[in-house]
C-alpha cells in the first residue's frame, strides 16, 4: 500500500513560504502542495507520497533506509505528507549523511507516555505534634487533593439544662492537598424532611495556623437552634492555603484529666510557644472528647491563664472545664493564639 514518505529535502537561500520555482526533483505542480517552509532550518522541504515501503529517496541521489518493520514496536518513521504524527509520536528534525551530503528531514519519533500520577499526598502523622492527649479519632479516608470532613459527631445540646443555648456538632477535617492550609471553617444548614431548621458555623479549628498535608484539625459547628437528634446536616469546609502568620499554634505539653470544673470534670495542663516569635493572647485551648472507639462525644474550650501572650519558648497553664453531659474517656487538646497582623 502507498505510504507517505519524506521524498525531497533542499536548502533554500531565500525566505518565501513556498517554492516559487520548485526544482525538477520536486515533481509536478500538484506535488508542490507538500512543500513546507521551516524557518528554524532555513530550508524548504518538499514532500511526496511515494509507493515505497523500505526507502526514502533524497533529492541528492542517494537513499535513506527506514527502520526495518520488525526492529521495534515504536520505530521512527518519516512524516511524509501527513499533517502530523500519530499519537505518542513527535516531530523531530533528523540528520543523515551520505555521499558527502548532509540532509535534514522531518521524522516522527516515539515518546513514551508519562505514567499516570496520583493525587495522593505523601502524608505525615495524622495528628499534629502540637496536639496533646490520648485520643485516637476513628476517621474515614479523606479525598485526595481536597480538604474534607472525615469524622462528624452527634448533635449535642450546648447547655445541658437549657435548650435555648443551642446545639453543636464535633467535626474533624483532613487536609489532603499538597500544601499546608490554615483557618479552616465548616458551615451549613440543618434540615428535617427537607425543611431547614437551623444554620451552623464553626467557631475555630485546632491546629489553626498550620495544618500540614495529611493532618487533621479539630473543631465544632454551632447552631443557635436546639436541633432535633434526627436533623440532617449538610456541612462543607473552607480554608485558606498556606501557613498563617496571624494564627499561631502553641504546643500542648501536658493534658491531664482532673476532677475540677463544674460537675463534668476538666482537662488541665500546659502549653509552650515553639513558633520562634511572640504569640499574642488571648491564647485559646480546645479539647475534643472521644469514646473508646474513637467517635467524638463532645468538645470544650478554655484559655491559657492570664489571657496574656507568650514569648518564644515561654510556657503557660490552662484548664478546660467539661460539660456534665459529655463523656470524655479519651481526648485531644489544641491551642492557638495570634501573631502580628
């Protein structure tokens, strides 16, 4: 069968886009439609479709052998009269020498396709080293390349004896992007049988200023309404990319259970500023409680004593009082203050 092969290569001193006087070896006028001007080479390339299967005839009176049919599954072949190379082949200018002549011609060279890349992020520890406590959250897999909710607790009454105090839901978010994020927020409606009965927004997540790829951040979504237990929540996270210079996390050194508090016990301990700069107060502390299976049972928060800032390497103590209606056999504690705006 006829196959398109590069038939003529001729250098040209002028610069017209097509030959005004094609050499005799270019053939008839009908063949000149294959002539191309290659500015980069300063050459006019005359192409013809020839009934040849093994060689390409060059205008200078010699033949250029083609790659043999069985040499490779992806052999190089002349572009010929085709407008482009087939899939996974790219045009290349090749050089051939014969009988003292150097000839440039266009060939199609195979380029192996790149192996598909995965969106999976190389993960570090799920829980930041800045967090303290013994909790082991039972999170589901995150979404590669995204920031997503990986664990959600039950609807909990904010005030154990006061329904008007509203409701909240513990939420855990995972960063599966390829870079750090900060200032995560989660919001969305609560509905019953399709009717919206409340709108919620989060009140901060911990860590706050630097959630590394693959890490979790812990918070809750607050609803002013007293939600029924069967309400459907449609929650979605948002965030800022990169590390924050405004929200600065401090490292929890100790997080110990205590019988202090207002009937529900407490978590007491200390934090240290390891940021390398001043952390301005108030420095908030936050605890998420889990049952023995790693499911959230509630949250609570407090402040580093004195509501003051911490210089680099300085420490401070805290107490987080727990609600009587929240069981807290295991927990995680985070802490965050403010940098310079």
